[in-house]
């Protein structure tokens, strides 16, 4: 497998370094003069503020934004006396719970030596630490630490043991920890000793500057991108290095001869005119890095969306149809997607929380295989990462160390029209927004003329679709509105300028300070308070009422007024038809609903004075519940005896339309008269002895009779003529409608 390093530079502007393996881009590093990396630099800063609530301090170290220093990144040398005696070992920092509060360690104005570990991203400032680490080509020096360590990227225990044995033979400086890098494995003792001597001299120079320089200042700065890449990336696997600048090629040769004098290096200079990256096809590969959709060779694709909180990568099967088994299809696509996702993460320099949505698989061995491919693809990554297993939903959650902005952020800038959303308002939405602004501006008494500057498309929409609304505003407020189309304005940009009668510019967007309390609702509130507006009330249901029947006195009713005969029963319905209900019953129910909610009816209040005097203190409704009921036997048309009960009209009307009254059996069939008669006799209630009338009961009966008569319909002319010929009891029983001969009024 051939591997090359290509270095493309624009003098004083940009440097791009690409690692190509078998013609495929594997790693890309870009650095520009406008955004030079400060990661790894050592500064002497001053504490500006201590925040106990978040256990952190903000340090001024010379850059635009103050750095963030957490208690977990504070070296024990800054702890209070009695807690900083023990020296921490390499890779074994004291736990957070065993550290003193930061307000006891640092104070405002105190000087501290810090190293920048993460660039400021967005509104967040840079992240700092007091655990210094100075990298060399083979070793990393950590002042203030003890013991020795091996890089975590070296997983082979045999190689780790061999590296520790090589370090044990070296003479270590006091209170300095050493870590063997991946490039230091299998290196001779002489090379390790030379690298250690270089780091020791460098640290002594830094200590001198710490003692003499005033904060804030820079104590140590990392090398340029070329030197850093050669130091961290270059190894014997790289066959050759191609540069498009002779100056850079000479710098590379000098550096390699110094750090790797016994290694043969192949350094070439590009002599073409089209461009190094263009002739090798890397420019097209770099353009694909910034695309949202990444096509895979087998037919699937990846969709990468970068947000503020996380990065989402979705795996799509696309046009891949080579297998008939869904499990095999998902497995092959996921294997290819895992390798491509790891490559895209490295190339784009994505950091933070990363979520990869693979196609669902059932077999556990397939899931483990996909996880292994993803981890192997990130082994060569310089940034630290942690990968979890595939969840039940087919999702892999992972984190990757975010040291700086992503590659896309460094190359592109946020769109000023959409602010990075990719959407802008339509012409109609902007026109409506302008109309609302104009209405508010026209309400200002100081404004005489308004000028609206918008893009040509929005101006055309206002001048055509909103012409009537603009004319209405000018007429209503007596203002002059001018629409100006400016080609340099685009998207959602709107500029409204207001001028008074003298032509001076005035403010038009004045917002009320009172909020809801100052809303213009005085007229409506005043009218309601003065009683001009009546409260809304739902109209009651229209009810049918009947005028009260005129009676001269209660004595006309007669002694039998407490017992009312049954009304004529309605005709029996045919088989299969519902029983008919008298209209009077329907009206009575509607009347009861009205009285139950509205109180006593007006016609009841017109009862004679004699009735009021005879009525007891209880209301009529209470009297209805205590009406005595007498039982008597009637003969049905077929000759059978049927038990019936005499009840008040109100109780009788509460029965169902079709069901017979309680205790009253249905009329027997003509085919079995004897059986019906026997059943009626068996169900006949026992006769009740007539008790003498109580004076108090008579008063109840009189009151009840007056109330019932008040509800009856007025007599027609025929009934009025019959009134003179029939007694009151016969009139109530309906005898004058049966064509019978008038009886003598013996009851009066």
C-alpha cells in the first residue's frame, strides 16, 4: 500500500497537507493565516474572576476572550497549604470530589501558567489547563508530574512493556513525567535520550520566561503546520513527500534530518503549472467533503447534518439491490457505511456528540462486526474518541474530542440572508410584515412621510398585490408612503425611514413601556363600566303557555276535587308502531322544565284570594308529592277487570310513551279473556279504607285543584255553553264531550 504526503502552500496565506493512501484521500489538514491554531501554546495569565457556582475561573492570557479554567484542570501546586504535598502520577489525576473548592485555590489577580487545550467555539471562550504537556517527536514531557507512561493508542501489552523498559534506562529529570508516543515504539535508546534532552532544554527556557515576563504573555508557541504535521504524522510508512514550494521542501528536509538523521527520506518538488492538488484530483475530493450527501461505491449514501449540539449521520441503502436477504443487504451497506463514516469524521474534523443511524440488523454478530469496522477506522485518528455499542434502534452514539472548529466552519461562512438556516421569507410574508410596520409608523403623529427600501421582488409585490392596502393607510392617516426597490438588498432585508414635515428623520418604531396595561382598550372598558353594554345572556327556550281558567270560587269544584278521574286513554297503536303520546303531555313536560329553572309561572300568581288564604305555607310542588291515590277497578272493552290507579296529572305524564304504568297490566288479548281476568284479579291491590277528610288535607286539595285548573286550556264557545248545563265535576271529567245527558247538580 503506497502512501504519500502532499503539501500545498500559498505563501503567507494558506497551507494544506493531505495524506493519500492508494490514491484515496485519508487525512487533510488546513491552516490559514487568518485563523492560526493556538492549541498547545503555553501562556502566563491572570485570574480575572472566580465562579464558585460552576467551580471555574476565567483567566486573561492575552487573546480576545478570557479562557475557561475548571477545577478539574487545576494543578495541585495551586491548592491551599497542606493539600498540595503529593505529586500526581502521569495519567492519574486527583478525582474531582477530592479537590478543594476553587475559591480556596485561586483569587482574583493571581498569576497562573496555563496551556490552551481547545479553541473558542461560537460564544464559548478557549479552554485552559494548568497540566502542561510539551510534545516532542518520540516523547511528551509533563512538568509537575511523576513516573512514566505509554500512549493509550498502543494497545499491545508486549509493546507497552517494552516501551516502559526503554524509559527505565533513561535518566529522568526531577518532578517531570514522560509519556512515550506511538512513534517512539521500537526506537533505539539513543534516539529516546536525544528527544528527552531536547525537551529538557525547552522546559528550562520556559521556566526562565515564567520568572521574568509579566502576565499576560506567551511563553511557548507551537510550530507551524508543516513542522507539527511532520512531528505528529510522519513515519516510515510514508513513501515520499511532494511539495509545490522549494522553500517548504527545504524546511521539510532540515527538520527530518534533525529528528530522523538515519532515515532515508524521499522529498520531491512539484514542477507543474495546473496545481498540485488539481493534477492529483484532490480538489474534487475536497469539494465532496463539504457536501451534505456522500455517495458510497456500492450504491448507498450517507447524509451528514451538523448542528449545535451534535452531528447526525444517516445511512441510506440507496440503489443497492445485490442480495435478496434483507439482513445481508443491511449488513453489507452498514459495513461500507461504517468505514466511510470514520473517514468523513476525520476529514471534516467533526467533534462533540456524533450519532450514526445504521440500517436495522437482527444478528448480534453483524452488529459487532460493524462496530469493529468503525473503531478500526478511528484508530489512526489523533483526536480521542469513545464509541458505544449499537442500540436497539440501530444507533451508534460516540464522542470525539473537539479541539477546534470543523473544516467546513473554517472554509465557509454563515449566510447573512438566512443566518445559516437555508430558508428566507417569501415575498408575500415580507410584504405583510412591511404593512404591519407601516401601520405602526403611520400611527405616530410626528411622522409625515415614510420610505420603504426592499429588494426588487418584494417592491413589485407591494406595488401590485398590496396597492389597495397602501392607499388605505395613506388615506386614513394622511401620510405619504414611498416604496424604493434596491438591487443590493436581498432576502429578508427591509429598511423603513420616517421623516417629519420639515424633512428631518424621526424614530417611528417606538414600543410602549407598559405592555398589556397600556393597550388601547379605554373606550370598550369605559362603556362596560358605565352600563352602556349589557352583559350577554343566552335567550331562554320558547315555551308554550296557556291562560288560566276563570273560576268564581273554590266551592264550585265540589267535595270530590281531591280525586280526579282518568283522562281518556289514547287509541292503542297498531303492531310495530310506537305508541302515540298526547300533545298535552309534551307541553306539560316543557312547562315543568321552564318552571323548574325559571320559578313559578305568572298565571299561577293570579289565583283567587280565597285560594291564597286556604293554601298552607308549603309550596304547591310539595303538595303534589303527597296527593292521596285511590285504587278502583274498571271494565275493559272485552269485559276483563283491570286495576287502575288514580293519580295527579303530573305523575301520570311522567310515564313512558309506550310502557304501561306501574301496577297496571296491559289489556289482555281477546283470545284469552278468562286468563286475563284471572290475572287482573290476582294483581288487584287490596282495597283501602276511606278515612275521614282531614281539614288540613282539604286545604291541600283546594290548593292543588286551583293549580291544576290554572293550567287547563280556555273553553271554546261550545264548552262555555255546556258550562251552564254541566256540573264542575262533570266538566273536569269530560262528560260534556261524550254526548251524555246533563245530570242534576246534586253535589253543589
